[in-house]
C-alpha cells in the first residue's frame, strides 16, 4: 500500500467523536476510545480461542443494508444446513426480520438489536456464546449490522471476515470504504446478474479491493441465481 | 413459561424462608427449556440493545442505552433506568431499577426497587426496596 493510501486510511480512522472535545477532555476521550478498542480485541481473542476449542468455524459477514447479506446466508444454509449444525447471529439496529428469514432454513438464529449502536462488538457475541453449549455447533455465522463504516472498528473473533457489496451500490463503493476491505479476508460483489444492465465496471471494483488489501479474496456472486455460491462456500473452507 | 414463573413467584412470596438454591435451579431450568425463541414485541422507550431471548411484559418502560439479554424476563409495568444492563435475570411485575445498575444472574421480586449506583450486582434474589448498598444487603439472598 502506498504512503498516500496509508495516510488516507489514517484520516478515516481519525474522524471520530474525540474531535468534538478539547484539552483534557480530549485526552480523556482518546483514552476511553483506546480502552474500548483494547477491551474489544481482548474479548475477540477469547471468543476465537473458544471457537477453536470446540472446533467451530466462524464467519463475520459485513455489508450495507440491501447488499444481500441475508440472501447469501440463506443460499449457504440451503446447501449446508443438513451437513453442519449452524447458529446464525443476526445484528440489526431494530426488528427481527433477518432472524425470521434464517429460521425458515433449518438453522438456529439469534437476533441482536443494537439500538443506537451501528455495529456488533465482541461483548455482544461473548454474551451469547457464554450462555450456549458450544458442543452443539459446527459453524457460527454472524451477520453484522448493515453498514460499511462502524463494523471496521470492532473485530468479533471470527476465523474470517467477509464484506459483501452489491452491483447496485455503484462501482465506487469499495474505493469509498477502504477500512473494511483492509480488515476483511473476502470481498463479495453480489447481484452480479445486474452488472450488464447497470453497466457497472466490475473489474474496477475487484481492482479497488485488491489495491486496498492485496491479500483479500474477491468473488462475484448472485444470491438470486445462486452463481458462485458453491465457490464462496469453498473459500470459507466448508464442505458442500 | 407462566406456570414455572408462578412457582418462582410463590416461593418468593414466602420471604421468611427463601430457598435460594431451589429458586436458582428453577430459573436456570426456565432459561433452558422455556426461553428459546422469545423475543421483544412491545416496550416504552427508545431503541435499547436486545440480545435474544428477551421477554417484556405489558407497559415495560426502558431508559436510554439499556442492554437486555440474553435470558431476560421483565414483568408488566416495570421500569428500567438509563444505562442498565440485565443478563440471565428475571424481573417480576412493578419493579423499578434505577440508572446504571448491572444485574447478572438475579431474580427481583414484584414491587421491588433499586435506586442507587452499583454497576455490578450478581447471583442474588432481591425482595424489597433498596436505596443504598447497605439496604441491598438486608433484602438480598445469595444464590
């Protein structure tokens, strides 16, 4: 990554509430923010250890509202629900629309409504797993709250983080949200069936993701037609 | 769920002789067998954080930045103050929990109230009103 890109990402990270404070208040605001981030990382690490102890594969799925996160999870469940014991944790500001959809596919679902918070954090996940018998699960899928900004601040302790964008969000969507792609293992460009009709430059989207994070795996999918869902399952290291 | 809650309610009513371990076992059994799939339908307040399963009775009032769950039951007409966190707990009817209280693995009997700052109250049964930590010691039973 070039210096310019590094600086740009740093600038995104600094656009936080501590800019509204001055002097000692600012020092305190920064300290609190650092403490929260550190505590989240410690907890996320513990969660990851728990998942490993019970041999559970885990995926954190991030993306904007309408990108197709739930639709892709539904497609995955159609293929895997009979082979894996799956828990899906659905994060939303409010409603249990997603959990209701997931329950139709023979998987256990838990809805977290985050209210005023715009991302799930490790505390939310820890509250669930410490109250569950983890012997009962092979795979835990976490669907994060729908947006491409806040989730970059909070890792959840999963094996993989997957960011889903869709063709309808426009070809600049990846370029405009570098932090998430920097922190993701897989980038999914969904609704690929609409690329031609919307004349979207998919190659630009793929290149943007690779430029931000050279190690990221990029895949195009259509939850509607099922295109490349098998490939995605393979990327997750799961057996179809 | 109602039948098991009624058993706990009756055990709490006999506050001369509280069988804390029996009540605790009943609560854990309730969480394990009756809470699956419970979710919030109605409340008075502004978008708290819920981690399912959570059940709220009629006219429960929730303050700002409240976090409920998992395994939380709150009976009708109860009021939960700002910044409260409740986990693995049963709050019966007409209870008032003041601001910034964290309850974990607790049962609060009907008409009780807690009105002081103590972020961490764990593993207890509370029957009555407390305006200080000293008060709380007099009305709580360890589980």
